[in-house]
C-alpha cells in the first residue's frame, strides 16, 4: 500500500509539474492567511452555529446537514470560467470535483430508473383496476433529462379511462403548469400513507 501511495504521489507531482501547477500553502493554525476561501468557510460556520445552536442532532442528521452545506459552498461562483464573451459560466469549487461528479452521475443514471421502476410497478398494476388510480394522488413525472436529485411532482386532477375502463392517461397539476396530460407509464405513483397495498412497493 505504501509503495502504491508513493507511486501515486510521484505521478501526481509529475502531472502538476508538466502542467506548470505550483502549490502555495498557508502556515499551520493561520486560517486568516487563506483569504477568500477561508472567509467563505468562516461565514458558513457562523451561520451553521447560529442555526443549530445547542440543538441535539443525530449523527446521521448532522452528517446529512454538513454534506448539503458543503454542496452549497461548492456551488458558489468564484471567477469567470473563460474570457469568451459568449461564455456565461463561472468557475466554482465543484468544478474541481469532476471525477467524483462523474461517479455520482453514473450511480444516479443506474439508480434513478431502478427506483422509478419500483414505483411504476404500482401504476402498471393499478391501471388494470381503474378505481385504484384516484384524483388527488401525488406522482413523480419521469424525465430522464433532469439533473441530479430532481423529482418533478404532479397531483392527479383527472383520470381518463378508455372504453375498456382502464386508465392509461391522467391529467396532472404541476408547479410549472396547471394541467399536463401524461400516460400512466410515464408517472410513478407515490405510496399512500397507511395503505397496506403499498407495503411491497420497495420489495420488487
């Protein structure tokens, strides 16, 4: 392991040298030398302490909160990404996490359709029994082009059964539009609380 670490370190240093990257370190226990980035961390700490105060948080809750605060910090714009007049994108700390982001994108691309399929299995089953798809139910609208962690919701306001009585299309009220028609195959019904028939949604 140590030999591999040394090899990786040498490879990293060679890569930095070839790209003319120089590292400048601040003295230990002198965060005020950090300038802008340390000011951002200090600001985040201040607001974090003011918000949670003496609140008792479970370890998992605290870890979740810190991860989301970290996400907010890493999304802040630092400087223009390029000098091109048409380029409106700014460089963010998140750009330096691209390898991690690629892993996350691949995990999301696999997990997102799998989870929706679990929820959609309920819709497919219920479309054979029209009375089970009811107005007022909340659903997730499937969209493979959405960014990470986006789950566009829609409230069923109307059902459209066919001549055979089977509901294959519903009308949804969404945040961006009052009425959107969607086929049942492109929505995922959320489990109804206290509904025993939904107990097996995650067991397929």
